[in-house]
C-alpha cells in the first residue's frame, strides 16, 4: 500500500522554493508563523540535543515528523536545520530517522517513552557551505560526540589535534595547569590518557583562536577523515565476506572494518533497490570499470535493507537534486514497492535561501564555552542589533511580533542575547550612530553592535523610517517653481556629479595623504607624485564646482540676475574651465605612474602595504583605493557625455549651443589622447584589485595578461556540484573557493591554461543544467552556470580568448604556489583535481589574520551567484551619477530624502552631499529596475522600483530627465552587456 498523504498544512514560504510540502521553520521569513499544528490529541516528546541536554516538546500525534523537527529548529533558532534530523530506536531495536512525511503516531509506538536524538543527518563535503556559525557549532558538537564514541576513527596525532580545538573552544587559550586538569576531568576520545601531553602541545599553538575559529578548524580536520559522517550498515558480499555499506555525498561506499575498499559515485549508479534481504546497486554501463551490471549485498533483514535504502534516497536527493522531488501520483488500485521519497529542501535550496534572505545572525551563548564569544567569522552577521529581554516563555517563538521572531538560542537552555529586525534598516539616531559603508571595519551601523563584525557585502542599506527627514507635497510644490527646461536638468547633473568628484579627490588629497604622509615607510617619491598630481586637480575642480553652483543658483532664480536672461546656460562655464584644464593634461597622464609607484612602494614595504590596506577599511574609502586614483580620467568622459547631451538638446540657434560645441571639441580631443592608455591602466588596476582578493598565487600581475571575466560557477566533481569563483584571464582560468577566514579572501584551488584548450556544452552528458566542459592539455573541468544567460556569457568569452591564445605570445607561466596533481579516487579521474593542504597546515591558517575588504565585486558576485566582465567594468566607469532621491520601502508610507551616489555597480546613500562618507550601500548586481505597476499604489511621478527576490525598494526622482538618467545608469549595472559588445570590445582590447 502507498503511504498516506501527510496532514494538510500551510506551507507559505516553502512554495517559493518549489517545495510545496516543505514544512520546515527554516523556510520561513522573519516574522512568519511556524507551521500550523494539526488538531487532535497532543503528546509530549523528549528530544536529546547535541549538547546532551533533553527538551520536551508538546505536539499533536497527527503531526508529521517534519513538524516536530521544525519545532526543535525553531527552539534553537536554527536556519540551516535541513542538515539535521531526529533519530530514534524503533521496536526492532534499530536506529532509524524520523520520517518527515508520516504522522508521528505511525512512527513512535510509545512516544512518551521514546527519546529522539537530534543529530547531523547530512554531512556536506565542505563546511564552508554551512553559512551560519550556529550550524558549524552544532556540527562541531556532533564531531565531538563521534570522537568520544569511537565512530570517528583516526590516528593518535589527528585525534589529539581535534581535541585541542575542542578544548580551545571550551576553556580558551592554553594555560598548562588548567588544561591538564580539564583533560583529566573530561574524556574526549576513548583512550585519552596517553595522548594528554600531545593534546596540550597542540592546544598551546591555538592561542588567540575564538570559539568560532576553533569550530572551523575542527571541521577542517574532521572532513578529511575517511570515517567523517560515516554510519556503517553491516552486510556481506556474494562470497559471504563481512562488509559494511555506507552512504555519503559522493555516493555509496563499501567498507571492510574501518577501511574503505570501494566507492560507487552517484553518476555511475543507475538504480538502488532492495529485494527481501538483498540490497542491489545497478550500475551504468562503463567499459573502463571492472564492475558491470548489478552488484548484490546481503543484509541482516528486509528492514535493514529498507533503512539503508531510504537514507541513500535522501542523501542522493539532498546533495544531487536542485529542488525537492515531486510526489508520484497515487495508483488507482495496486502499488508496487515503497512510496518513500525525500521531503524537504535540497542543499542547493538551503544555500540559496540563506543567501536570498541574507539573514544577519547575532552572537549566541555557547553552553560549554568559558570564554567570551566572538562571531566575526560568521558569513552573514547582523548589521544592527536591538537589545531585548532574554526570557522566553514558550517552546515556540511567537510570530505575532516580527521583532521577536528570531529570538536566538544556541542550545535548548541557552538563549542568544538579542534579536534581528525583519528588515535591514540602518539606525541613525541623534549623533550616537556612525555610518557604515557596506561592511567596512572601522564603522558601526548602530550603537548596540557588541563587536566590530563586518556585515554581509549584500546588506540592504538605508536609513530606517524613524530617523530621516520626510518630504511631502509642499516639497513637491517648491520643486515645481524651479526651471523645467531639459538643459537645466543636464546642467544640474553636472553640478551633482561634480560635488561627488571633488569629494573623491579629497579622499586622495586629504584622507590618504594624511594616512601615509607622516609615516617613514612612505617613500618621498610616492608622496611627491601623489601631491603634484592631485593637488592641482583638486584646486582647479574646487573652483569649477563653485562656478557651477553659482550659475545654477542664478538659473533657478535665486537671484535677480536671471532677469538679464544670460544665466540660463552652462556652456560658457564649461568652455572656460575645460580650456583652463588643458594645462593640467600632464597630470592626467600621470595616473598610471601613480598606480605603478604605489604598487612598487607597497611591494617594497610591508608596513606601507598595511597602511594602504587599513585605509581601504576606513569609511571614507567607500570604493577600492585605486578607483579614486583613476577618477580624473573617468571624469573627462563624463564631461564629454554631458556636453553631447546638451548639443543634442539645443537648436543650432540657441545662445548656449556654440559654447557647448566648442567645449565638446576640447574635451573630446583630450579624451582621445588618453583613450589608448586608459584601457591598459584600467586592466592593470583591475588585476591589482583581484590580487588583493586572492590567496595562493605568486605572480598574478605580469605584463601582457588581460582580465576578461570573474564570477560564480558550480564545479562538478566526485563531491557533487560545489560553488567556486572563477577568474578568466587572457592566458589562464583560475578557480577558487571562499574559506571561512577573517581576511575574506578567496583561495586558489586550480588553474587551466587556455592555450590548446577546447570547450563544449555538456548539459546532456552530465545531466546538470547549464553545464559545459573545459578540456585542457593536462586535465578537464566540468562546470555549471546559474542560468542559460550566464552559460552563454562564459562560453562566448572563453571561446574568444581561446582563439586569441592560439596566436598570442602572452604570458603562460604557472600562477599557483602549490602542486595541483594529487591523487583522488578513480571516479574523479576525468575531472580537474583540487589541491588540498595537509591536515596540520590548517592549524595556522587563521592565526593573526590580516583584515581585508569584504565588499568588493568578487564578494558580490559570490553572494549573488553571477559574473562580471571587463567590458562591464568599463561601461560602469562611464555610467556614474549623483543626486537627491526620495526612497520608500515596500511596506512603509512616507518618502525619505537621501543623497545617492551610483558608482561601482552600487548605490551609496548619504544624508546630504556634504557628508564625507556614505551611511550604507546597495550592490545592484542581480537586481531588476522596473516601473511600479498600478497594483502597487505608488501614486507619484518619476518613480522606479528596484527588486531582488524578496527585496523591494522604490525611488522617486525630481524630473523626467533625472528619472531617465537613473534608469539608464542602473540598467547598465543590472542588465548584462550584450555578447556583441563583449566580442567587439575584447577584440580591440586583447590584440
């Protein structure tokens, strides 16, 4: 008979993920209710948690197993609860997982007497895929249990190393007498006494590690062990040899004792089934394999077979599928076989969900840790905390009040110290709050922040509704008194962008020079070239800005001079000043020298390199430092664009036309002179920026190397699909992963040289959407893009560069410092192999980490799962804009006036143009810009809408011209460049 359908429940948010029957609390947005409890008799169920405490949960007998798991996850405020399950001993004394779909009454014979164990069910290949610190903490507790029980076997040295990380998390830094006493009173491994001295030796090397870092290092060591996450199921082969079967993210494994003797990858398995006591593995035809047809294993009973088969089905679905499998239609009369299916979110859906909602978790109290907790390694920390009472009166967190919806608990008896509001607002109350620029280290988003943690680079910004000046219809009436001529609004764009430009010059002339000027590590040559290049430019543009401000004031009628009728123009001001700028053309040619001198000085002095890095973390340096250095070159392009728009608008008889045309000729001449060097210097600047984001390379910056594209792709290996960051250059492709290091950098795993490479689409070959294969001279790589558009962009760029590499004499040297040819299991031999550090190397990877910007474009692409090309970067520098906008949240009523700067694919928000640094920012990659529909009830003119998944913002501009310009520049960041543009630009760029 088929299994009965689960009780109907309200699934709400689960439907967004294509999983209508997913009931997990982890699929709910903050402020939503947990699943509705079915009616009927209630029963109290006892659950033993990973910290060995026991908790009671009151639940309806008709509720499904998933509802109970949701209650446990809700109790702990666990977002990534899908990795866990509830285990219990059935009436046959066998340990089984609580079925998500079946009602509890059909699974637990005596619910009151049964103790369910909350445990890790799915062990991912890489703990960096666990996005929240609480999840990694619970995994660390599971490893601790497996070590002490003897399930996780390893050699003595590895066991001692892992215990050292556990006690570092629990008691803090090494102190000999305290450490020895603790080890004598606590047993972490079966035969601990002979290893106490070795454990203490390792512990003494962990000084300075926070509990979060210790958890990370423990998982880093554990995941490399053969028995990591393995649960053995006794079996025999056809000859009667005693074996054990196990399942992992890679597929089905065969063990003899604690030694793995065979592995059948998911890609090689056609079908898994069981018949009575026989467990059957049907393999795909493979001429290269010694195993053909169907493999047969004998287990103790049919129930043993079914238990193992069910966990295999769940492992395969969780790690290999993109979304929850849909239920099969129920047969009309008869059914054959089990109706069991995986129910819940897949790993991909879990990762996408956490990234989509961008949860900002706050620190939790660890029950076993005696030291102050610091969660600065959390990937998505909270930008703003609000203190609340720490008493919870119910197992279920109330969802009546959205601010209480994520009251946090690290363990059932230990609550976290605050909550996170359901929308990412920025506190800006009366002078006590300091602005934060997209996660820069020296800023705080609000006064309640308990530590200096960096928020996600994708933190949705903006002032909260209670703290910014509102605008109303009177403001609109006042604006309507201003001129309505299009030329006025073009001139106003000149004014607003010039204000931002002068502020950007001051970042170099004032802030940066003062940061490095007094230090002896700064060479005089560097000081001199920065001063001689930027001081004259700053002086000139300060005067130019003053003249533009005066002219606009006259144009707006704030003086009687407008009666003469000669103030409603801007061409004369621009012509005069652009002619005055000509003597400074030599300064513009020196931008590349400044970059080279700065790079040379930083290579020669680690102290200066540290000073520059610290400066980039300051709030005033809201984009990478090198971007400010190139601003004067880009500003000329903006003048040219503004003058082109004026000339196009004016009739030839207009009083301002002649001056605008003459000014356009002057600026076009200078731009043309600089164009050739601009392409080279932008490429050089971009590679220098990428160098800061990468670790594990020696010589990224070499003559002749061109940057082409960076972005996210999923790499297919024996471990399944794993998110990787790829970097395409004119001679090589690098792929990297993001580790949980405090430096926010990406670690290079491998490289593929483009010379001699071929590329082919291989979606059908691997059964993975948007997949293609890169075949190099020594190895091949199978990768999958997030969409067909992304795949086309990558394939087109790679094909173009491969063709050019055939005739190019560009660089071909290896980039990586470590060897990339280690051995893996046979089923992975057709794919590129990733290098792995040895186990003990991880003990130093987080010692004294160097701070690094966590809001660069590389990180945005990682979080948004997209890519950006050099063509996109070139377009971006031409599309910059500043000005006042009114902003409204989706569910708020009033509009707030903000000064907004668009640059570097992001919106930066200020209270006014006089502020020295932005309060917050919003990266726009992945967002869509549209006009609100009538159903959204935005009854105002010139409104555009920004939306990304569940995030929605409305912005209102002051005129039709401003509306068109904001739409134009934002689309340049949100709409991918056309392939024709890519090819045409790259052709001239690479030859």
